């Protein structure tokens, strides 16, 4: 695999492990070694690897119809739009292939709703790597190599008063992650979210939540906004939506439901019947009250255990979306060590921060085992 990447693939940052099989919270490499997965493909496999319900739905659908394009009706896509709307904001849905594409659709939506308006984003935000989404991601290391970027984005500090001042009648929207995943699981203060809601109501701008990483039960409610007391005008979701298959969505509330007309946006593969069949099962699983309650309780237990590790100086968590700042340790090095020595999969979001986002179907024994492996370093 390493030789093939060297000769034929544009490089990606990969660890020297070749995974060949997964089930639930477990992975197996090409040598037969078993791993405990506490990253879930970066919050993608909320229902676990190869969930039997998802596998069966995909098998049944791929045996009937794989693709016809959005020029025609297919039932899984429209049933998924119905389910997403009814489970959240009550408006309409545009299906995409990824989170970045969902954010691109959201940017087009708010710009059409208020032509010429700027989009206000928060400091430390991450909204994707395509050009519009990258332009909404105020991180110099990610933006600088690809300038010039798309104009019309302004950055506000994560402070209620500063955010309120940044929003005016020229603002098309405020685009916010309620929890900033790629920046180290930074929980945006609810006062900031309320300030964003108030400012948008005052000026007529739209409030858009990016729930690509925080949605689908990750925080202990189906959608993260449900815990904030703030209802956005639109939201984007992806990652776990497809149950492991590529899928994203822009979901609007009633006020923005009819802004985009036929032909304003499009996608060849988005909303394909196979991915949507998987998503319908994943959405049902992630909506179950018992599962969501377990996410909250196991998340609290995981966070408490992490705080007891001698090399952890701070923990931020909501449900099973957990970030740990390390004391005098390199996060990338720790992630590699725990992978190769303890066969535990976690992620790094920076030089000092690790991220834990296990499948939501884990059990208490999995949390105990993960903490044990981390304590062994």
C-alpha cells in the first residue's frame, strides 16, 4: 500500500496501518490485529462499522437501483428529505455528497437570499476545503497556499458583543459551528450563539449552524442545536448522516425553504439511492432515545476518566465529542503511539490536542478499555 501511494496517489497524511475489516467499535488490520476505534472515521461511523441494518439496506438497494441522477424521482432521497426536515427545522432539504458541499450550498442559499451580503464566521472556524468553504475557514495555514479566496467573508471573535457588532444590514448570514470540531472540540459559548441569533433577528440576516461533525446524535441529542436554546434558520450535516457512505445535506427552516429554485444548485451523485437508503437507517438509529441517553452518560464517564490521566491538562466534551489538551506531550506523537502500541484509534487536531469520537453504539467496557490503553502510555 505504501508503494502504491508513493507511485500513484497524491499524498495524504496516513499512519502505517492497513485496515481491512470493521464491526461495531472494532477494526482489524491486514495482519489480523484488532483495534478499538475511538475516532469512527472522524465522527462518520456513529452507528459503528458495518451496522447490520445499514449493510442490509445497502444490499437491498444496490440490487435494485444504484443511480439515475436527480433528473428523476427516487424514493430513498425524498424520504430522507422528509425525515431530515421533520427531525429538525421543518423546511426543505438539498442533498449533497459531503459536508463541504453542504456548506457551499448554504453559502449560495444565503447569498441569494440577500444578494451582495457578507457572511460572518467565527474565529477558529472550520467549514471545509472547497473554495467557498475554505474561504469561510479563517485559518492561515489552510488558506494561504490557495489565495486569492472567495471574497465576502468576515471573521468575528467568539465574544457576544464583538459578534453583535460584526452583524449589520449588509450581512447575509452568520455561519457557526456550535462545537468547533477541527479546532479541538471547542464548545462555542451559548451566549455567543444567542448573540448571533439576536443579531440576525435584528438585521434580517440568516443564522446557519454547521452540524457536520456535531450532528447525528454525537452530542447526546440528534442535533447539537437542541441543547443550546438557539434555533438556526438553516443547518448543514454530513459525516455520520450516510452511515459510512458519502452524504451531506443542507436543511432549511421555513423562512429559507423556497430561496433556491430548480437549477440554482445541482449535483450528479448527491442523493443517490444507495447512500440515502443507508442514511434512513442511520438516522433512525441515531434518533433512538436510549442511544442518546447512553451517549450522554458514557460521554461523562469518558471525560471524567480522561481528566484523571496525568498528561491531560484540560478536557472539553459534549456527549461523545471529546477533546483533550495535553501537558508537555505532542498530540500527533501520542496518537501514533497509542495506535501502534495499544491499538486504540484516536485523532489529533493540533500539536497539543487529541480528539475522541467513538461510535455511539459503544458500551461501558469499551470506555474502560480505551481509558486503560491511554493510561498505559
